[in-house]
C-alpha cells in the first residue's frame, strides 16, 4: 500500500432502491489510524453505506476504495485487512463463546485460531469464554462480535451501531473497548445515531441525513460550532431573574414552557449570571443541562423540516455553520465533498 493512501475513500457514492435514493453522492475519507464516525438518525443511509463497503450491495454510481483497492480492480481481495459486522452479530446460542470463535477461526484459516485467547482477553470475555452465548447479555454478544472480527487481525474494523440497545454499563464497556483498539493503532469506522457515543471516541465525523452528507469535519470543529448550552433554571424570583438577564452579553433567558426559566449561555457567561442572581438575593433552586451543545447541533443538522440544500457542506469553511447563524439558509456547493 502506498504511503498516504486512506483506509476508506468514497467518491460520489450513490445507492438507489427503486425511487428511493438511500445514499446520495457521498464523499468520505477515513485516514489510517483514526477513529471515524458516521452519524445520523435512522434512515440516514449509514447502514447502506457500510453494506456497500463490505460488498454486500453494489453502488449505482461512484467508487469506493479500501486501502486503495476498488471492487472493480481487486474483487473480494478489496476486503483484505477489513473486518467488522453490520447491525448485530449472530452466534450459535447453544455453544460457548470460545467454541463460536473456534468455528469462525476454522473458516478463516490463516492461523486465526491462535488468536482466540488474545481477542477474548481484549474484549474482556476471557472469564466467560466457556459459557454458552445464549446466557450472554446483549452487550457481551456485541463484544463477542468485535472479538470475532479481530480474529482476522484487521487493519480496519467496521462497526455498525455497536452501542445500540446497550444499557449504560454496556455503552461504557464498548466505548472503552474501541478506545483500547484505537490506542493499538487499529483504524475504526463506526456508525451511530448517538452524538454522545461519537463525541467520546471519534476523531472525525460525517453526519448524514436522508442519504446526503450535511457535515464533514473533526469533533473539535463541531464543538466550536455548537450553540450555547441550554439549561433549565428555577429560582426564588423568576421575574427578577428575567429582568437581570436583559441586555446581559452572552446570556439569553426566557420563560420555560414547562415552568421556570430557560437559560442559554456559554459556561463563563452562565457562571457570571448565576453569581449576579446570588448577589441580588435570588436563590437558585435548580439548574440542569437540558440539551448538550453537540446534541443540539445534531438536531439542527438532521431535523426533517430543514432542507438538505441549506445544510453546510464538507467543502465549505466550517464557520458557515456557526451557532450564531446556523438557522439561516444559505446557498452552497454540493452536499458531498472530501474533508
């Protein structure tokens, strides 16, 4: 593989099912060694994109390369060094985790069976390897799916919604696992509809909506463009608290529809406002974050009533989706575009 060749490179990728365009001229690049997230609500086209990546379905237009290899050039060898799963992995429930992996290793060959103990330890299942998979929790089965993928000692691991359906402990374990794999130099491409999941573990992200790309960039760039945090505030005197917010720079306070006040401000401005309330003798009885800034931005980018043509594109300056003007429609180039 030539130096600088990306792990994944999609150019103008299109997939249609009858009259439905599931993936609409998507351009995407995943560099070797990074953790990359494809984010979007259900129906955004994430799983369809991953199915094309694995060769399960063919694109109607565009090209997809893995480590510089296309299907037209390399055929199934395009997937050399690639492993993962689409949706949830499936195993024989009446066999142990170890036995399931042994069967898969036998199909793969190439010494995969010698890695069984290693991958079970890596996904924290060594202590339950002898138990039947039917007794595993959903999170354990997801981690066993990762272990099965790692039997091939891949350079690229592809995970479709790996934390979907997990309880908080399972989500924590999956995040920790992906971080460990990335620390070892593995390239990871994962899809998700959960901004928190992507924010925690990804270096860069593509956000999709109805088959089109509405954002490409780094998590740090996305954070910089997110709107002010939204809090729900309860005080001993909401009317005076509203008055004290008038003409206060960087602070927006309004009546919350469910009672109390809605406070939108960056942390430093919010802190100064709360201190002002205290000095004025107004007690703060409750203050809670309602919507995290990135989650709020995700909703703005993917909400159904926002036309895709008004979305910021990958090939535009990131300032074009700043929090101050994110709701303002603007013309731009195509929704695809490389990072």
